[in-house]
C-alpha cells in the first residue's frame, strides 16, 4: 500500500543547477498534481495532469516543467534552480479529480536552493 | 488566487475539548474538502462534503456547509494529542483543480 511515492525526500541545489523530482502512484489514478508549500502560503498548484498524455499549468508554473511519463509517473523538473524555488514540494494523485473523493499526497520533497 | 480561507490561523485547546475551525470561500462550489497535515508530512484527506449536503460526520469529525454564507466548519470532538496538526480546506475550481486555503494550526495541550 505505497500510495504516492516521491523521491528524493531532501535536496540541496546551487543556483542554476537543474534537477527532476520524481513521483509515482500505484492506485491507477487518472489525475496527478504538483504543489509547492511555503510558510504562510498554503499549497499552490504548479502543474497538473488530468490524464495520461495531458499536462496543464497551475497557479505558479514559471521555472518548472513536467512530464507525465505514463499513468503512474509524473515528474517535475527545475531547469535552472533559483533561491525562490526553495520550498517543500508535494505530489498528489486523484481518481476522479476535483469532483471526486479526495487527493492522495506523497510525503514531500524538501528542496533548498542556495 | 485564494479560494478558501481558514479561520482562525492558529488554535490551542486542552485535550478533551472540542476544536472548531472555519473556512470561507468566494465563488460557488461543487464540493469542499478538509485535509490534515502533521508536521513534516503530506496532507491526508479527511472528508468531502458536496454542495447539496449540509452536514457530514466521520468518527469524531463533523463538517457543516452553508452555501448561502459560502462557509464551512470542521468540528473535532474530544480532542487528543494526536490531533495536533494543520487543517486545510480545499474547494473545487475550474478545470478539474482544487484550491487550498492557508490552513489552521491546531495545538492540543496536555
């Protein structure tokens, strides 16, 4: 019963470096999401994928790219990391999207950009 | 664009007391959800209430929804130390997304 698995759990990057955050779900969910959580800001949607083969921008997409590799996996890439991207990143999945029974979240990736 | 907003931002109560937190939102919704986040962990879905429902229960949780006031409340009865967490409401928005509020930090005092 793994649910949503995110890797890595922690990462420190230097400004300008690139990295990919990995997310995989084993619940056969159609929709997947990437959020960032900053102190006092709640969760903000970066990108989402309503189904395999589709991706759409969320509230704060600048500086990020995503790939829905298959139904299970949804990765988030930072091409040139900036200190403003220091945050905790959460991946989530859902069977029925916003109309359904709730999202399942991963445990998060804590990213620091120095 | 913030849809839901929780109130209060922080709440401290004695163990055994009831905890009530509120969520207000701006535009019409199809459903509203509540999530819990323990420190350093991901969010956990607690309960979903649809726009045609007024009240819903799950164990020690009671959620109400007043669409005329665009507000919802989450009541946790007989609080326990393990209830210490942040609680978020989330409302459905356009394009199959949900939008989270900034959360209420609940601290249960021994």
